[in-house]
């Protein structure tokens, strides 16, 4: 028999297994990312630049849903590591243009093994992984609509 507090039970929450999964996935990434000298968030930022090549901090912030106050120290750290270069936009001095350095581009080859190793760890077929990604994407889109 269900009681009025059933909705508060952990087993009835979607957020809790998602939280645990995210935490454990990030933990599994770390040994591989340590070899690349990256944190997980730095890795996500680098994947963005490997995909698009360059852009403004505002572009990165929007694409990755990172607050500028969170993103700025990450960009500075990646610049200190020699992976990114930040320059003032000649068209608008208030804006920064960010692009990969040669070292940042070369790191892309070193990172190639990470997705395959993580996919192996998940134990999902490619179809299952695709479907899970689609469902999570749907949830994120619905949440963004509510904001």
C-alpha cells in the first residue's frame, strides 16, 4: 500500500540514479584524464573546441551550459597549460576569441582512447547508448524550456 510519502522514496526518484551515474562516470573518467592533465570539465571544454575550432567565451558558455564565472577560470587554466589561446576580438575589444593552440590540437589524438574506454565501461550496446543519449537530451531540452 502506497503512503503519501512514496514520492519521496529514493527508489522512486529519477534524479537520484542520474546523480549517482554522473558522479560515477566522472570518477571513471579521471584516471584517463589525469594522463591528459585535464579535469572532467576541462575535457568537456576541450571537446567543444576540438569540434568547433574556436569561438567566444559566450559561445562556450551557452553550448556547455556553464556560467561565465565557472568557465573563465577553466579557460585561463587551459591557456596556462598551453592548450588554448585567448585574444581580444579585433571587432569588439570587450570580447575574447578563443582558439586551440598546436598543443591543444595535438591533445586531441591523445584523447581518442577515452570515449572507447568509457563506452566499454558502460556495458551498453551502441543502440542502447544512442537511445539513452536521446532520452537524456529530451529531458535537458524540456528542462531548458522551463527556465
